[in-house]
């Protein structure tokens, strides 16, 4: 029989026993996995087997140390061992065992604390979610109560409901759009309230006060810098509003006020909406003031009824205006210096004046040969003013009724005034008509201010071909009607410059084009017959040459080409 050393047997037994205890702890931990969820196995394992496994394992390691390092087969150190006291070694082993056991206990305590922390976080999240759910439910319940009040038959109850919706929208950030929509829907429902048409009755006064209050509070919440409600689209189609001043509102993606009723003034500033507002068939009991935004391509006011005046302003009207069949108690003022879109006022009924263009500065319709249409066919007005415009639009006054003032304007395109009833007044002082001026069936006053009027041959022929009262007097040009024939040559300088690109520098051509374009925008009425105008053109060419540092030969070539192609009058002082 093999005589195994006691130390070796003890070490082997301890190591095996340690492994068995670890396996037992792991099996128990596996069985408790379902009840303890995803906790670490060391946290699920029983504590006693783990501690005993550590102690027994350390004893086994101690036995191996004695056997291998000191040759102690029976736990007795040989005389040659260099160890002062075996008891010290045993004490060290025990201390190590206790330390290991303590470490296991601390690790387990840490894991338990961590698990409890996760549980607390989970419970906190659940509590917060429950709080949010309860809060959302309370807000929805308050919302339902407020909506119920809005549906009441009495204005005072509806006003209270509106206040509740406003307060709710301020608190309920996720429900702001919902609150906005229900208030707008309420205003849309009030649009058909018969009491609105009779403000003298108690119901009418209450309803109007309700509308004004809701309108003011809505606009305040949409205004900058507060902008308490983030609304991207203002869908007010078919609603009734009080005084609607959008002066502090900006950044709406769209604004639809079609078929709406405004119980006061409506003001739309620059930047109120990215896209053109829709104002078709709206009714406004006050003034309509619109500042044209550069991003707009059109404005539709067709069929609108305005009890006050319409004022559209800006430096440039970059799009078209559709104001057909509008009914306006006051005036229409289109105070722009430049018009780049068509103006359609066909069938408009205006009790006051229609002012197109600035009253003090010259206005321009398009540039070059581009036609801009201004149509007032079948429109009626007290007076239509289109003064100091050069170039003017392609004008249509067929069937219109009212006094007309076209003084100091130049019309490069046809002016059609068939069946025009201008018997109350017609002013053509220093106006110029380069194309046909058609007056077939027109009714004109006995006295027409035509001082300085300039007519082209085509304009004269069109007048002679028209059948209207006072035609003979108009053609004969009696004492109070002075008519002159003018040269109709076009100031078409571009083809001439285009042919010079291969002979002069590109920079010189660019500066000439810029300067002649400016001259064209302020073209004198009788430019072709003026030597001073020829001198002006030649001076602009010289200035362009100075900017481009062009040679004398290039300057001479450009001047000669322009003079010949445009048939300019001779120069008295200008030198080539």
C-alpha cells in the first residue's frame, strides 16, 4: 500500500472539498435565478458554503506550501527549514483566511447594495412614470372640462372655458397644439353666430367680447419674444377674430385667413409668415394693412370685403396681387417703388381712391421689355391714380368707372380703355404713350388735362380708330388739348454691346451694361430727339472706361457703335 504524506492528503481533501462547496453554491444560485431575476450568481448563492469554501481552500494551499516548500509530510517542519516559528506561518494562514472571508462578505454586501440601488432607480422611474401618467390624466380631464364650458350657450361660461384652455396650454407643453386647435375651432363655430351681426343686443355684445378676448390672448402667446406657444401653422380659415394685429408674430409656416371675419383691423407685418397668406373672401370691419415680405410670390385677396381701407406697402412688390372682385369702403394704396408681378383688380368696387405706386417717388413696373400687367377691367372707383411711373404697366381699364390720373407716366405697352367711363375726370398731363391707346366706347369729360402729352404714331392711330365721344376734339387738339407726335424708337442698346464682346475687354462691357441699364430705367420721354441725352450716354461710356481702364480705341469703338445703332442725335460738345 502506498503511504501518502498526510500533508498531501490534507491538501487534496481541502481542495476537493472547496470545489464541492463552490459547485453546491453555484447549483443553489442557478435554482434561485428565476426568483432573483438578473442578479449576479455570487449574490444569489448561499453565504456559508462560499465562506467555508474559501477557508478550506486556504488550508489546502497551506498544506501544499508546507509539503513543497519545506518538505513537511506530516505538518512537521524539518530541522533544516529556515523558519523561525511554524506557529507564525499558521497564524499568517489564518489571517489570510479571515481576510479572504471578509473580502467575500464585503463583495457580497457591495453587490447587494448595488442591486438595491438598481431596484430603487427602477422604482423611482416607475414612480415618475406614474406621476407623469397621473398628471397627463389630470390635464386631459381639465381639458375636457374646459371644452365642455366652451360648448355652453352663455358667453360668460364660454369665456371661462377659454381662460381654462389658455392656462392649460401654458402648463401642458405637449398639448399646446391641441389647445390652439380647439380654440380656433371654437372661433370657427362662432363665425356663424347670428348675434355677431347685431352688436346692440346683449348676446351680440357678449359674443364680440368673447371673440376679442380669445383673439388677444392667442396673439399674445404667438408673439415674440415670449412665444409661449410654438405653433408653426396659423390655420384661421373661416374663423371670427377681433382686432388681429400680427405685428409681433413671426415665423409662422403658413397663415390662412380665407373666409374669415375680422371684427376690427388686420395688420400683417414683414416676416409674419414664410409663405404668402391667404386672404380670399375674408371680411374685415376695419383697416387691412400688409407689409410685403420679400419671400412672397403672390398675395390673394380676391373676393374680400373691407369696410375700411387696404394698404400694401414695401420697397418692392416681388410677386403678383390678385384683388379681383374686392369690395372696399375706403381706399386701396399700393405704395411700392418697384412692381415685379401682375396686379389684377378686375371687378373691384372701391368707394375711395386707388393709388398705385409711391406718391412722392417714381415707380417702376418691370425692367427692360418685361411686361407687367395692371388690370382694372369692370372695376369701379372714385379715382385711379397712376402717376410718375416709368416704365408703366400693360394697363387695362376696359369697362372701368371712375376718374383716372395717368400724369407724368410713360407707357411702353398698350393701354386698353374700351368702354371706360372717366366722365368724372381724366388727367394725362405729361404722360407718354409709346404703344396703342385704345378708347373705343369710352366716356370722357369735356375738359381733359393733356398739357405736355406725348403720343406715338401707334397711339394716335389707335385713338383715331376708336369710336368714343369727343374723339374729334381729341384728335384735332383744340386749345385745351395739346397732342404731339413722338419718336417711338426703342432704346435697345443690348444688341449693339453684344456685338462688341470680341473687340473690347469683358470688364469694360460689364461696366457699360450696368450704366446703360441705369439710364434705361430713367429714360426721358423724348430721348431720341435730345442732344443732351446723347451726351449723357457718351459720358456713361467714358465713366465705364475709366473704371475698367479701357483703351482709347475701345472707347471710340463703343461710342461709335451706340451712336449708329441707336440713331442718337448729334453731339454739340461731346468728343469721341
